[in-house]
C-alpha cells in the first residue's frame, strides 16, 4: 500500500465537523446570553461547567494518547491524530481557567470572607486561598501542556522524517507517557477536588477525583470514536481503518462506562450506608428541587443504556451505530458536568438554567472548531511510525 497516499487529510469530513462545532457554539451562545439575562447569577457557575467540560475533553485526549504510546495497538494508531489534536486544545483550558480564578469568590464559599467562619474551611489555612488555588491549577495545566508539547512535537518530527524511524526511537514517547499518566491521575484528581468537590467545603470523598479522571477519559474516547467514524468512509482512512478497530474502541468505551459506574456506585453506597449528615447532603441536594428526574436519567443514560447497547459485538463493529452511542455519551457527560456543579447553587424551579447548558455548549463548540483546525494541519495517519508499517503489513497479509 502506498504510504504517500495515506499521508493526507480528509478536508471535507473535517470541514463538516468544524461546521457542527460552529453551529453548537452559535446555539449555545444564544442560549447562554438569554440565560444570563434572565439570571445573572448563572454566569459564574456556567463558566465553571464549560471550563470543566473542555478540560475533560483535552485532558482525556492526553490520557488516551499516553495510553496509546504505552500499550500500542492498531486502534490507537488509527486514532492517534484525534488524541493529539484534542490534547493540543489544553491551552484553551488555560484561557478558561482565568475567569474561573477571577470569579472564584462568586463560585466558592471558601474564597469569600464569610467562608472562613465555616469550621471545615477555617482549618485549611493557606490552602483555602485563591492564589494557592490558582497556583495548583496552573501547575497541573503547565505540566500537562509540557507533555502535550513533547509528544506532539516528536510525532510531527516523525512525520517529517527528521528522526530515526525505528522502534527504538519510539521509546522516548514512553519516557513522557509513563510518568505523565501517573501525574494526570494523581494531580488531575487533586484538581477535581479543587474545581468541583470544594463547591461544598463540608463534603468530601476520597474517590471523587479518580471518578472525574475516568469521566474525562470516557468523554474524550467517545468524542474520538465519533470523529473516527466520520473520517472512516473516506480517503485516506478507508484504506486502513477496519471493523476490528471500532470493535476494540467499543470495548474500551464499555470498560470506561463500567469503571465510571463502579467507582460512582462505590462512593454512593459507602456514603448512603454511613448516613452521616455532613456526607449524605451531597446526594440529597441532587434528589431535591426537581433534580430527581435528572439524577434518575443519568443513572439510566450514563450506565444502564450504554452498558446494554455496548454488549453487542455487531454494534461495536458498525461505525455509524457506534458513533451514535458515542455522541449520546458525550451529551450525557455534559449533563453530568452540569449535575456536578449546578446543585451547589441551590437553584429553585427548573434545576438547569439556559446558561448552565448554553455556555458550556458554546465553549464546547469552540473547542470542536479549534480541534478541527488542528486535525487538518497534519496527515490523519502516522505513516512514518514503525508500528504503523507493521500494521499495514499484517493487514495486507490478512487480506485487507
């Protein structure tokens, strides 16, 4: 197979994806503006939800990229450019983190003077200050960006043939990926405590951060599967991507759905069984003030429905059907982010305001638009990767 023909990009499919991002951004912006006009207090929490959602897509993409470099596999080779383009958008999280820091007193009780009277906050000292909160978040984003810069830079050099195209050369990807994965899991968990769990300073869960890191990976994986399904029918992907690749990605989606559900149910079961007033309040807030239907839907949509659908081997091998499931999971993940943040602001009446969905949707649309631009800048396939050449050889021998 001619590798020069594979070293191209599908501008038409990427343009369609970019157009969808612009439409989502426009619709979300209109809904967000209307929501803020009706209730100005929704602006700060909605910006936090948008930052959380976009960061999840970017950090999740980085996690999957490092997993691919560590484990290999054909599914990772055909989707690597998607993870690289997604991880590259981490700089947008840096931009969105600025208003979160500036609006911290409107978002977090611990950032307000009256918050220091709360027993759980008063004993945290300097840790519960805005400048230290900003420093911790900036450090996490800076190290993550360092990983992205190196991994994407080396991959681009490999495309240009500026490095030795041998399997030994690929080891340097693992030099970054191995400690990078550990860092993302550990530091990402700590940032999840800061960015979302601290909305209720008197409630805590030691597994909360790990749940969110798994959720980020599931968001990015589902988005990546949907994008790959969009690219698969056309050149150059149709000469490489096979049903087995989608089957592997579908199994990975199934695994992350199960893992997220297992961790989430473990947290719920321990807290509910303990029945301590300072702990059970977290779930009571999400079962009152009209939040109960949303909570029930998330139990069904985030676990039961994807679990039952992804059990099907045939569905996982059919890209257009798997893509529908993937887009559904991305939507459910956005709703989950709203569910994590919005109840802390004691909204009455409709539990979810227009701004809570509109602003994150607008920022997510901008993320997709920028992602599409990045994806179009380089070949969709890492044709100079030595493992990619092995994949082509085995695929040809297998009659593909």
